[in-house]
C-alpha cells in the first residue's frame, strides 16, 4: 500500500490533507484532518492499517466482522473478506423447553330452560284496532356451572345440613413447548462501489 499526498491546507487548529491510497490494485481518493504540527506523510503512513480498514468498512458497510484473537482489526476484516464476506444471521431463534401450564375452573353443562315470552301487537279486527298480548313458552339453552351438595358440619363435628360447592376440573392454559435450537444462515454481504471523498 502506498499513500500519495495531493495537497494540504492549514486550518486554525489542524490541517486538511487530500491523498490517494493505493490498495489492492486500486487507487482510493480521500481527505482528512491531521494535527497541524505533524508531517503529513509520516502521519498517514503510521495510520495505513487504520485507513485500509476504513476502506473495507466503506465497501462492506453492512459487514459484521468478528475480532479474531491475536489479530488486528484490519487482519480480521481481510480474513472475513477472504472467507467469502459472510455474516451469520439468526433465522430461527432458540426456544427453551417448557412444561404445559394447567389451571382449574368450574365444570359447566348446557341445560335447557323454558321461559315465557310475551308479545304485544296491535291488530285490526272488525274495523277497530285492538291491542293483543300473546304469550308463548320458549326453550333456550344456557350454560350453567356444575355443583354438588356436601354435608355441612358445625364446630363440634355434628352434621347440620347440606352445602353446595362447585365441581372443579383441570384444563390446559398453555401447551408444553419442545426445545428448539437456534438456526443461523450465512448471508453474503455484497461489496459497494467506492466513492471518492474528495
């Protein structure tokens, strides 16, 4: 890699340097601010690995590059590119196994109930309007809680009568869940065209 400085402009607290980086068989035009008292060539040469990594970050801006043990950020990025530019993407998250959850509720039954329904209407009979009320018996189905009678005792243990209690049943609130391992897929990240920064 070679860095060639095109021009430099002094600012109040630093200087802006325009330069070209020759890397990987291509030239990349760039500019940046450096300390005012620094030698531009020495400063940029010392930052060459950082600049190469920045080129790769701009070309693969969606990359998720793992830091390899004992390797620099640039070496890790170059290894990621050499390995095919792949990001591991979780397509199915892991699920922990869980037991079914049960609850308890009162049993119910459907019963038929007869109910008298009255209907009032006005009808014309013999040239007069007459108000008539008709009543009919209608059978409806209703849901009722199931109960049972149990013996009722006083504090001395003597039976004193009967008491009605609800009949309960267990039911499944949520079903059991089997464990599922996480599934990941490799997604290839495409390289973006370089856009010169000056």
